C-alpha cells in the first residue's frame, strides 16, 4: 500500500531511541523528510544518520522539550529548513512512579510538561504550518494506561496519558474541518534494546515470563516497528476517514471496552 507520504515533512519528538526512533525510521522509509529532537546529542546524531540512510533529509535538534520556547523552536527550525510541515508525531513521554501522596509539585510539573504540555506547545506552533500545507496529520503516542487503570503508583503517568487522548479528541473536532486529522496511538508493553521492558526482562526473567503469560495474550512484548507501522498509516492519506481515534497497539493487553 502506497501511503503517499513521499516528500512530506514530519516532526517526531523524542526520537533518538525506542518508539520515536522507530516511527521516524518508518516515515523515512516512506520518503518523509524528518525533524527529530531529544536531549542526548550522540544518540540523536546516530538516529539522524540512520534516517538519512533512507535517502531523506533529517534535521536533528538537541533540546529539552520541557524548556520554555523549545517546542516552538523545533517547529520554527523545521519550517525554515524544509519550507513546510505536514505531520506531527508527539512521541516524547516518561514516567514518575510513586504513590499519589508522595508526588511533589515538582514531580507533577515535570510529568505534565513532558507528557502533556510539550505536545500542546509543539502542536500549537505547528498547526499554522499544517494549515498552510493544505492539511496534515497529528498523532500522539499515549498508552493503554491512558485508556484504563494502570495501577497504584501511576497517577502522574495515567492521568497525563488520559489527558492526551482527551486533547486529541477535542483537537480533531476543531481541526478536521480544515483537513488536519488528529489521532493517538496507545501502545501496550513494547520491548526494544535498552528500553525499560528490555532491562526488566534481563534483570528478572522469571518474573517477566509470568508477566507475559498473565498480561500479554499475544505471548510476547510488542515491537517498535508494530507501533511505527500503525502511526505511519494514521498520518497518511490512507487513513483519511480516521480522526479523533485512539488505537491500541498492544497485542490484546488492554481491557478497556471503549
Ligand atoms: N515502551 C513502552 O512499553 C511504552 C508503552 C506505552 C507507551 N509508551 C510511550 O511511548 C513513548 C516513547 O516511549 P519509549 O519507551 O520509546 O521511551 P524512551 O525509551 O524513554 O525514549 C524517549 C525518547 O524521548 C527523548 N526524551 C526524553 N525526555 C525528553 C525531553 N525532556 N526533551 C526531549 N526529548 C526527550 C529521549 O532521549 P533523551 O533521553 O536523550 O532526551 C528518547 O529519545 C512515550 O510517550 C511513552 O510513554 C511506551
């Protein structure tokens, strides 16, 4: 299936490793020029080299998206470099685990800035460029634990991921009339070298085997490529009727009925 993304320009936040890098590589395979960001420069440059190996251009901007003005700089420099922006993938995210009572204002501010406000700021800056390009697509990487209970200790993660789904639904109502579709993807447990599930698998293999047997009907962790394929479809014209949706990519892990 030709996704029709050749020569489109996509921003992927938090793309020096893991799911973000996988998405950037998948979009590069489709012929998109890519802008990526992350804090660590070395891994970011290495990711940019991998992306450019697909014959597209890559702008790699080291930055902390929680810092004031940085999401806006990401968008401005991408527009300047490529002259257009068609796709935004808000992938960056993290966790501050802890009982609700133990989380401080600083913890909440950190996770709100990273998991929620960075996406607001990137999209708000990018929407005029998408509009100018005649339309486009935004896709946020949330989590199955934004659609349902993640469990004790996950109040910051769970609530910011739910907020992102809520945001994308409202944005879809407002922007779809202008040809800008907004969706989100909710991964289950995704394993990749150096990622948190990979680390846990190596540290506690027996516990993780039991986790898989109990929680993952597909019998294994998800792969970055499986999330990336879904995102590539959603930001392409092939998904022209899909907007305001949140798609699980979880091998049957989640239990939510909605
Ligand atoms: N892996 C899973 O099983 C899973 C499941 C459900 C949802 N998700 C979601 O999927 C997304 C990606 O997850 P992942 O597991 O691939 O994450 P990850 O391995 O932690 O990678 C996060 C990426 O974002 C960058 N980053 C982190 N903080 C940043 C900041 N303040 N400013 C700019 N860049 C920053 C990281 O590079 P630097 O550290 O160098 O900045 C890295 O490139 C997240 O939103 C996560 O919540 C993941």
